């Protein structure tokens, strides 16, 4: 019925998963004796097409973000492929400039109109990641800018109430996800890049790591995937593109020799 109402197969599968979990809870408590959702055949979900993010386009994105108030946030998204909720939940005490790393320990999400700190999506999402030196300088500059904003607003500053978030509005309060995504798209549009969304950078980070030959297990840990299958699915599709390029290069060399 959901699919007849033009919902995607993926959405219908999510509906089934929620119902299945709820009914299993009922079985566990002896309220019901079978799970009807188990009997329902889920629709076939086609794998999402992945457009590998090229280094050239990524460099153009870096230029687009340069000098923006949220440059550090956008760079963390591009380099590490962090979930937006993870980046917005990052606090300054999670960032260790001396050791050159930062820790992802929570997510920040809006629940019933109220911002709340929640657990990360899964256990693997709690991770410690090295700080890229170039990003370190940008984050330090961001810290100084935030300190200036704090001095400018004085008693109106709300940063302490939220535990010192790294990325905030001008009053130290949490940033709205839609505000971040809208700013991201605006900057890219000004740079002539219109086919990339904020959330697509997560897959983009994986495709760039794959193209550079980084082992899938390392990419899995950087991205905080719950299992290697998720990483491998993306790696496999990027690898097919790499094989195509390799064959073309080999073919071009051969053809030039005989033509």
C-alpha cells in the first residue's frame, strides 16, 4: 500500500522493520504469539547509485568553503564523512590539539522540537580520529572567532548551557541541521557545484579513500560504519570505475603503439 502511494521500496522496508521490531517486543512479553511482519515479503531495494567524488571536485569544494564561518564544519564533513549529528554534537573537550585527534562520543538531534544529546548511531560510531594538520589550524581560528563572538554578546552567550559545542550559532546555541545544509548548498552553488548535498559527502569521503587505495577496514573505522559490508559495497562500486579507467589507459597505450 505504501508503494502504491508512491513511497520508495526503501521506505516500505523501513516500515516493515519498525513493525517487525514492535511485534517481536510483543512476543517477548507474551502479548502475541507470532510476528505477522515476518511473513510479509519485503520489496526489493535497489542499491543506491554512487557517483564517485573526484579529487578535482573536492578541491573545488574546499575553495568554496574557504573563509566561511562554518568552514571547519564543512571540511570535517568532506574529509571524515561524519554524520551531521555527530559533527553538531562535537564539544571542544572532545578535540585534543596536543595529541592531534578528536573523539566522536555523541550525536545532537532535534526531538519533538527540542535539541537533545543522544547516543551515536551504533557502538562503532564512537571513535577517535586523527586531526589533519591543515584542519587543526582552521579549528583553532574557529575557536578564536567563537571567543570573539562570545565577548561581543556578553551575558547573552548560551555556550556553557550546551557544554561548549564546537559549532554553534552566534549565541553559542546548537546549529539547526537544515541551516547547515542550506548554507552548504549555497556555497557550492556560488562555486558552480550544484550536484552535491551535505549528506552525500559521507559517501564521497569513502569513494576518495577507495580511490587512494586506503584499506577498507581503515575506511570503516574512519566513517564509523557498523560493519564492513557497508564499506565494501561502496568500495566495490568505486573499484569498478577504477578498473574501467585502468582498462582504458591500457587500451590507449596499446592502440597508440599499433595505429
